[in-house]
C-alpha cells in the first residue's frame, strides 16, 4: 500500500526518475493520441478547412500568388486585422512552399503538444507530484479539443503554448524566456499581453496592513519589472498601429443592429443576465468550455486550502488532513494572480466595450489553463489524503478505499472523452462539391461571386476566388469602416435574390462587379430562407418569405436557366453579364 501511495502521490524529490518519466510518457501518449485523431480528420479529404480558418487563413493564399483576391474587401480586412507575428509565421512557411491552408491542418497537434509540455512543467513547479501534472495536462487537452481555438490555427491557437510558456518562464524567473514569450504573445494575440502585464504588476506589488508596497530587490520582482517594460513596449506598438477601417463600433451603436442580439451571427447582447455574464460566447466569464469536470474538480482546491488553514489553526502540532498542500501554499498564489488579472481585464473590457475587443477573450483561455491545473492538483491532494487516512486506521477493509478513489478519479479523467459530445470537436468543413471548386479555380483570378448559399463560404478557401459576401463569419461587425459596407452588401444580396423587381435586380448587378451568381436548389422557397440564420437575422428575409408564400416570383428565378454556365449536384452557376442582358430584353 505504501509503495502505491508513493507511486501515485509522491513528490519528485521522493520518487524515482522512472516514476516521473512514467507519468510524462503516459501524458505524451494521450497528447499524441488526441493530436492524431485531429490530424487524421484534417487530412481525410482533398477539400477540408476549419470553420474559423475560412476567414482568418484563406487570404494568406496571396503569399503564394499575389494576384489572388484583387480589390477584395473581405481579404483586405482580415489581412489588416491579423496580428503581425501570426501573419509573418504563415508567410515564412509560404515562402518555403507550404500552402497556408495545408499548414493550418498540421499546426493544431503541434501547438497542442507544446502547450501540454509547458502545462506539465508548470504544474510540476507549482505542485511537484507527477500524477498532478498528468491529470492537469489531460484535462487541458479535453478543453483544447472541445473548442475551436486550437483546432483553427488562428491567432487564438497560439495563446496556449505561448501563455503557458510565459507562465513557466516567469515562475522559474527565466528573464530572457519571459521577455521572449511576452513579445511573441504581443505578436500573436495582443489581448493576452494585457493579462500578462496584470500578472507582472501583481508580482511586483505587495499588499500588507501597512498598505501597498513595491519591492524590486527580489529576483522574481526584477524579472517582473523588466517583463513589464517589455509588455509596455508591445502594447504601445500595438496602440500606434493604424487601422484602415475606421473606429470601433460603440456599445450604443451596436445595440441598434440585429447582428449583435440573440439570433444574430455576432450575438452579444441578450436579456438573459446569467448567459450574458457567465456563458455568453463573447460576453461570459466561462463561455462554452465544453466540459465542466475541470471547473468542478478545480473548485475543490480553494476548499481544501481553506480546510487546511482551519486544521493548522486548530492543531498547530498535529497531523494534517491535507498534508500534501504544504507543497503548494505560497505557490498557489500564482494561480490566483492569473485569475485576478483576467477578471480585472474582463470587467474593464465590458466597461470599454469593443475598444478592448470582446470581454470573454480575457478569461476563457486563462481560466481553462487555471482550472485544468487546479483540478489536477485537487484530485491528487484528495487521493493523497485518502491514502494517509487509510494508513492511520490500519484496517484491511479500509485499505481498498484509497485505491478505489484513485482508480475512479484517474479513470474519470482518462475516460472523459468517451462521453463528451463530439470529441474531438474539430469543426472541420469538408467540401462536398469538388467539381464546383475546380470550375471556379479555373476562372480568371479577379472574378467576383455572389450568392446567398452557404456553400459560397467555402469558395475563397477551396477555389481561391473572391466572394461578394459570406454568411459564416465574414461579416465581422466591430470596425465600422468594414461592417457598414459589408452589411450593405448582405442586405443588397438578399434583396436582389428575392426581389420581383427586374430593375432592382439589374441595378444590383450594375452596382457590384459580379461575374458569377451561385444558385442552390430550393433557393426560391420559404424553408430555404427560414433555416438560414445569416439571412434570418435581417427583416428583409422575413419580407422575402412573405412574398414567396404569396406566390410572388423573384425576378432572378425565370431567367436563371438561360444564363447557366455550369451545374453540379444541387448547384448552378449563372453568368452575371448574361443576366444583365436578359434583364434588358
């Protein structure tokens, strides 16, 4: 029993190197296994792209061919808002001949492995028990593969390896590595630099009954001070960066648009306060975590610390209930500093709505890391306490209880993915119409395609051709210089598709330099509109449904067959110049 107890909860200074390597190797097996599941799906077909990458990666095909997406508002916008380090990273690989679309499929397992490596090391620094590191990394991976951040290989994917690397370097007081990771965070995901800056401030500032003090004599404070200087430079450079798309929309202005309300594609405001503050995708403290096990288990850690403090007060010389917590006590403040910094910026972002981007960005990533680490430590502390309790009683029937508890807790973590819905949740979009993508890719590089079909969202990634508007993530509503014209395009495209007025349709075709119009079977039926959340967020869609129900035929419907230049599956491609001619007859 003692050997099992030591194997499971012994600290690194009391267990053999082989024991530590066992837990590390077991961790690596699971990390590699999860990465393989993701990579297998990413490479399962010729046309595969992650949902968010359709907006954040497609334009990088310009690195391979600068003539792609000429005068493309959507491509220009997403290129302008992409962080410099993120852009440079893909540019370097593109110059080596690696397609950005292909690269974004390879990156998630690699970034996940790096994040797992630093999570293992950081947990070991905070609580030097290898089992805790194994549990923490496993739970972190459950988080990572149940969300679309890491899997997308967008800027948010780089948060986990870089921020965990920063935390590890800061805790170890490694000055150069701390500064390097801070700079990289600023280049890949600037919001996290603000969180890092808050942590560094809390490292320097001390609180006591006498008041607030600043001490720069300790090595950790000197590292924090220099790191804070690097943070200030990074934030200043980011603040001085010019934006070609005007000011950020204000909260008052945003409330006027349906896109920001429940049912909108950029839903932000809601009358449900619990959802708004806690689980809202863009507004909540813990949005869409995918699993609650780390949150529940991690919540026991402060409870154990409180009980341990009470126990020490009542029995200064006696045995402790949670004796293993002596390894954590002061080190645990590090996790608290991360939480405090994140929450301060979360509420500040709400107060300065949209000027610091979205509030949830300041808590969703860091709280995943903190709760995963806290949960791993809490489970290990509980297992150790159970073994210590059973050892004191020395009764054979009771000896089985800590073994059972350990098996249940470890099994709960290891087997959790088997009951998580859609694990891993990749959100990969698999193209089902290769002939359509090939047709468009064979057209001139400067063509523009209009459509209300959901499939048009895939054209920039699979065919490298421009679209007038897309309903899935393209109409980002935060910069007014982009949002207003893209919103106008959306309304005009829907209106032109369903208007019975031939003059209005012709005016639309003359306003926008469209070359092709993609039509899907069933476009001119009420259910088609009703099941499309992008169209249904606008009143004009409801008007179109009413017209169709009254038997009013859209002007585009009867002339489409005469201008069809390609057909595959349930899609037909119409030539815009032909449509103009038909409307003039």
